[in-house]
């Protein structure tokens, strides 16, 4: 796959070959996803970190133990989601 800059594929001789619109739209979609998917993974990891800190702060303050337990359960679910997204990323973008 050719490298992408701002969602536009850069291929040698691309100006000489004019692919049909479907192929161009597909390449543009893939190029955009190469930038968007890592951002989604980063947001999922930040959500895990935020939930972890909220749970630790709640436990340290001696807050409601039920709320702490719920935050830790949410952290585990978010961590699983982040890991799943990362595995998908690694499978899709291995070269």
C-alpha cells in the first residue's frame, strides 16, 4: 500500500493511471482509517487510565465500596476493549 498524507494516497504513476471511483474511494477510506484507528485505541487506553484513577481515588477517600467495585469492573471491560482494538490494529497493519 502506498503511504498516505492527509487521506490522499501517494503512488508512483498515480497520475498516469486513473482508477475507477470505487477504488479511489476505497483507498481514501483505508488511508483515513490508518490515522483514525490509532486515535481510537489511544482514547480507549486513556479511558482505562481515567477509570483506574477514579477507582483508586474513591478507595483512598474511603468512599462507597460499591462504587469502587463498579469502577474497577468498568476498568476491566475498558481494558479488554482496548486490548481487542490493539490486537485488531496489529493484525490489520502488519507489513
